[in-house]
C-alpha cells in the first residue's frame, strides 16, 4: 500500500457503520475523506468529527447516476481528485418465496449493485489517467453461501463480486487496484436486522467489529489480492457445497425451516 498522506478517499454510506469506520481509519492514516450519504445531517456530524479541513459530507443518492456524478465532482472540486473509492452503501431486504415482490429485488440491486457499477465507472477514468487508484467494493459472505429468504441480497452481492473481478483484471495494467471486501458479520444496524427478537447471533469466528474491518481495508488497500476476507470460515462454504452437497443442502434447508420459510 502506498502512503495515504494526501490521498483522497470517497466512502459511500460513510455517515455511519462500516463506512464511517473505514473513513475514520483512512483519515487517521492521512487521507482526506468524502462521506457520501443520503443522511446529510449524520454525514456532516461525522465529517466534523474527522476534521473540517480534511473531511467533506456530500448528500448522495447512490441509486441515481447524476447524484453519484455530482458527488464525485464535489470531491474533486474540494480535494482535486479521487484516489480511493469505497462502494459501501447497501441495503438488506428479505425476499421470502412465495410472497416476494419484484420491487424488492429492484431496490436491492439499485442500492447494492448498480450503485457500485456507477461509482466504479465514474472514478476509473481519472485513476487510469493518473496511473494509480484503489477501489473497494463491499460484497458479503452471503454471496458465497446464500441463506433462505436472502435471494435478492445474496444475488446483488454475488453480482458485485463478479463485476469487481472482471474490472480488476482489465485495469490492473494501469495501476488501478480493485478489491472485493467480505466483511464477515458486523453489528451495525443492518447487521443486526432480523435479530430484534433476540435471535441467535452468528458464531464468534465470523463476527468482526467496524474497527477490525476498517483496519483490514487500510492494510490491504492497493495490495496484490483481489479479495479482502475479514473471516476465513465462510471460505469453507463453497468447499462444503462441492465435497458434500447433500449435507450442505440439508443444513441450509434446516435453516429455512427454523426461520419459518415456506418451501
């Protein structure tokens, strides 16, 4: 990783949660940060805490390409360029079958996947022109092991992973690094959704704090590895599905039964 002194980082969904954690660590490492978020008040409060001279809050609807472009323009106007982009903004909406709605899928893909594509396409040309840049696209371990009722979310995150890998191969020769972040389970508002009734939490081996994930991103940024894995255990899921497919299916279907899914 190059020194972050004087680097300019844009973080979508940067007002809170993992996004703010990453912004905080990057700022501590010397980067100027842009917090792009729909919640302008929260973004401004977070930016103030990071230092008015080195942090900027920009109201951004990542589902609108014009809004993303305006945010990028504001970042360039303030700090001169964009060296780092963290596509962190996301939403997790349940999609039970039957009973699911196509609008849910569209909303999840707009926020999670198409915003990642829009942000990436917006900043890559400038990065290529300058000969360096780093993009971190936030995926999920659910993309590797889709859970019941998570069809929309898992599919959107799998799309992010595939898109990011394709772009990474294309731009590597131009000094641009693309990473896919698998943050494991983090107790943010989104991470805790579905546990309001006191339901069981994921095992400790896959739990991480915002600070742990942010530190990992800062350490791996601009490095040779495409994937940034906060936990190793989820990497076993595709192996289990390949080597013991029936056992894997039974385990996942038990999860569907205990969660009240209809099959």
